C-alpha cells in the first residue's frame, strides 16, 4: 500500500511539475511574440475539452466571477460565433490564448489574415482538426503538402464557368421542385381560415435536399428526385438506383437517405469503431453503420461504372463528372481531358488510391450540399425575420427578371446583374454573419518561428502555434465595414445584425472602404487596443494575464505580397469574393470561402446556386415567420397586435439562429428550427408592411 501511495504521490508531483513547467515556457513564448495573451487552464481546442466543456463550465461558474470572467468565454467552442468581435475589443485584433499544452493565436485583423493565408508553406492548414472528414480517405480538404497539390489539381479542373452555368440552370429546376413540395405540403397540412397552409418546419432539410439534388446531377450525373417525381421512361438502370426513394437491391438505404444519415451521424462514426456500432442495441448506431457501409457500396459501384465508361471511350455529355475525372486520373489518365484506364499501357502508378477517390467524392458531396444548403437556409430565415430586406429583394427580382419564365433565364446575361443586386447582397450578408466555418485553423510550421506585420509593427508567431482565423469576428470588425447603431441590440453597432443594405454603401468603413478592394495591403486605421499602442489591463485573482511588449517596426506587407505574387496556380476560382459594384472590404476582412491557395474550389458554384434559388423562391412567393404560438387567430388581430406578435416571432427567430454550432459547418442541431409560412405574393399577413425590428412584449 505504501508503494502505491508513493508512486501515486510521485506521479501527482511530476504531473504538477510538467503542468507548471509547460505553462511557464508557453507564457515566455507569448511574451516574446509581442501579442497580448490570456492564460487559460487547459487547451480549449483539445477533443476532451470540446466534448465535456459544458460540464466543466458549469462547475467553473460556481466559483466567484472574478476568477473566470476574463477567460472562460475563450474556452467555448465556436468562440468567434458566440462572441463576435467582443473579445478582440478587449484583447486586441490578434491575441494569444496560452495553456500548458498549447499556444492558440486568434486573428481578426485583415492584414495578419492575409499574411497567413498567402504563406501556405509557413502556415499550413491544421489538418488534425479535419479527422471527421477523413473517414473515407484523404482528400483535397484534409491533406497538405505535395499530397494536397495532387488532390487539388485532380479536382479543380471541373470548377469553371461552363459548369457554373449548368449549376444555375439545375438550381432553377430543383428549386421549382422544392417549391412544389412546399405548396403541396401547405395544402395537405391545412391551416386556419386564411388557408395559406400550416407552418413549414423543414426549411433546413429541404434546402439540404435541394443542394444534394443539384450537386448530384451537376457533379456526378445523378438525377435525384423530389417526393412525387419519377424518372422518364427508358432511364439508365444504373442511375435509377440512385434516384430511387427506396433501397435498391444490395443496399439497406436509398442513396438520399444514406447521405442524410451520414451527415447526421458523422461524429458518431468518427468516435466509435464500426464493428461496435453494428452490435450496439441502438437504432441510431446501427443506422450509422448501415449508412457508412451503403455509402462505400454506392461509391464503389459508381467508380466501376465510370471506369467502364472510360474503357468504352464514353464521356459525360455535360456536367462536372467528378467521379469520372477522379477515376480516370487515378490511373494516369490526366485531368479532365484524359482517358486513362487500368491497364492502359502508360505504365504509370495510380495518382489516387481507391480510398482517396471515395474520400474526394465524399468531400464533393459534403461541400457541394452541406455548406450551400445551410447558407441558403439561413438566408431564407433571415429574410423572413427582416421584412424590409425581403421587400427590397423582391423589387430587385421584379426589375431584373420581371415575369419571365425561369426556364428562359440566361446565366451569362444575368449573373453579374444578380450579384450586384439585392440577391447578391443577401447572400454576401448571410455569409458575413453566419459563414460555413466560424474559424479557419492553421498551424505554424514546427521548423521555425514566423513573423507577421500588423499596423506597422512586427510580431513573432512561435513555432508550433495553432492559428485561428476568426472568420465571424473579422466579419464584425468595425474598422472594415459600414455600420451604424443596432436596432436589435441597443447600445451596440449593427455588425452582428442582418442588414444587406450595407453592401450598397460605398463610403469607407473605418479606413478600409470600397477603395481598398480585394488584395489591398492597407492595414487600416489604428485602434485603441493593445495591438495598436494603448495598453489596457485588468487586475483579477485569476490566471488571466494581459501584456504588451515592445516590438520592432515592420516595413510593409512585402513578405505577403511576394508570396502572393509567386503563388502557384492550383486551379479553382480567382479574384474577389464579391461584386465590384457593391461594397468591397479590404482583403482578409471577408473570408467566408477562406483565402489564398486553400480557398474554396466551389465558391463560384455555390454563389450561383444560392442566387438562383433565392430568385425562384421570392419571385412569386414570400416567406413569413409562423406566429402559431399566439393564442389569438391572426385574422382577429389589429395591426398593432400583429406587429407585436411578429416582433415576438422575430425575437425567437434571432435567438434560434444564435444557437447554431459547428460540426462540419455552422448549423442548427438537435431539431432546432425556425417555422415559416410560404405564401403567394400579395397574400402576406406581415412582411408586406412590417419593419425589420419591433419591440416584443
């Protein structure tokens, strides 16, 4: 017993020594960096903390507030989304979070974000955080270095304007199918005496299906259906199995249900071995394992079909043909123009393995529908919550498209005008306040420290530091954006509010207006924060420490500019994320699609898809928040009572959207939703006259 106690005591002492020694070392590194820093008790991005943080935070908050008020909110997952720019007001536009295990650098400064994004070799993606997307094999999103170059060049060829035009056409067709489902469902649900249907509670699921149908056809040649639709007679039997709403022979789930289950249970699949999921007495666990197995089967069958087409010399008539391109390139067939097949005689080893092909196909499905669908879902809810923005959107749709048949809409003739209109502004604004990713993780190379410049000063980022590009926070940094006082949050600016009209404001915003343009190197005006020169400290009895050290003056952004100038072309869209006729923030201040070589391949595709969907939905219909929780029927309400009832619905909607959290992307979880009503234009009860904000009782 004494031996056990002795060993236990020595272990505790040694553990405490390592804890304090590592903490002391990391504090010294933070001081050397020149950044402000905050000390926290453990690594906020470690998986154990991420999974159990709610328990620990409840315990920590039992102690006096002065012990934890300076650092606890920095430990919350999705910190940037939860706190917006508030933490950066206190600690500076770039600051370190120091724990015994790690240094974590949060950035909400456009200049430093440009430095990091353009220097891919020195600030590689922190691929360890993407294990959840690596389950089917390495892919273009989860890889780095030479492996990433291979994946990027294989996958990028199909992302071009020709296929963007096809996405535009298919998005129109599929959105019309979604609208038919909504209007038919409204009739089936029934309602009160006003007869425009009951509340729609499936906007998120329906936009997910919409986006899956689009990427399924454009990216993989699959014609996926809405309920009630059928394939035309004589369709290829190989494609019928993907379109079927029932499980085809050899599968336990339909293809659509397989993808839906994968997205819903992706974390469970990561954390638990498949054999265990299959034997657990849980329907969800078994469904997860079945979805995993079925996805592999579907992809194997699709890959075999594409290889057979390549052997016969057949090529897809239209579309991106992502699986065909992956399969051909895997056997040395080159890019989109190649036709190599196994045993083709070129003697080349496969460029991609089977697992990498399936992994990239999975990423294309995920990126092609999860991210776009969530942005479209939030755009629609925001427009229902902000009636004046919805009315202006409809005016722009009327002016640009009139009563023309959507089937006649021409991509080349309309796309620039659409991005310069309220359609583009609503899309940009949704991506600004609820982007697909709240933060973008990078990792400083372990080989050496890296230097960055900010507001004319030079800072050192210690080797091995984790870097978080705080997407939501820099999107709410007032030095870069037109802003005024919030009508929703008195005493605050409106940068956390949905106000698409700001994209039509051409004046400079805090020193970085439209003239800065994408790619501008201006650092913007100095701030009254510790990184800008004025030191602010707060004394507490906690582990929190805030400090400023003297740094040398940096010359300019020459390092970043040189890196950008020599950046290898890896394909995909180039140029700014926004239309030149709208407000254009300084480069690095708007990064919903990331920036630099690792920026999103499908950016243009996603933008086109979202604008087409918004145009189709709001051309003949309006979306209103459901007020079914009100005890009094709407028909019996006075206008003042309707105003107050809708104000309460607006408050609920805004609260619900703030509950979004990240798994793959920022979205609502646990069945949370905002109920809406789809009504023909001219039959609105609220949005035809309501303001964007009403004080709710």
